[in-house]
C-alpha cells in the first residue's frame, strides 16, 4: 500500500461538514478534560463516544458500525468494525478509521480528513506533534 506524503495530505483541505467540527469541539469540552491522566480504558470509551457521536449526528446516512478493542487501529469494511488500539488510545487514529468507514479505502482521503479535524479542534496538541512519513507522532 502506498501512503501519501505530508505534502499531499496538507496540499488542500478536505470537504468537511461544519457540524462535524462542532461535534468534535463539543466532545472536547466534555470528554477531553485531563486526557493525559485518564486511564486508557476510559479514553477508549470516550473515543468510542466521539466516533459514534460524529456518525450519528453528522453522517446519519452511513451504516452504523461496531467499535472493538485490539492491538492496533484498523477498519474492516466488510463488517463495519473499527478496532482501537487498547494500549495507545489516539484521537487522530480514531478519526482516521472513521474516515475509512465514511469515505472508503483511500489513505490520502482518510489522512486529510482526520488530520484536518485534529489540527482544527486540537491546535495545541497538533503543534506538539511531528511528521514521520504520513503519520503524526509525539516529538
């Protein structure tokens, strides 16, 4: 699989429903408090709520999905399942996999969509990350 470059991802902003940004900002206000000190199992539940909230409110025309715990993040389109890494809860990864559910297998589209939302809604956290190929990681 060929992953997009940082330049390709940032080349243009994706078309995102404004309501999606509002849902994420609302979630942030309610569930992002003290994120750093929140246990992983609570973070995973909060991320689940974020994903399902975006899906229910902003993309209700899409099929419902199941969210399961695993050892990495990935999406299974045949069963509409997102797997979350139980050891490394990640807002960007959760958004990325939701994008695959919404828009299909394009890595460019999923990276653009998830990074744009993260950069818009979590600008301070975004500044603390660095690019490693197509990924954003902690410095």
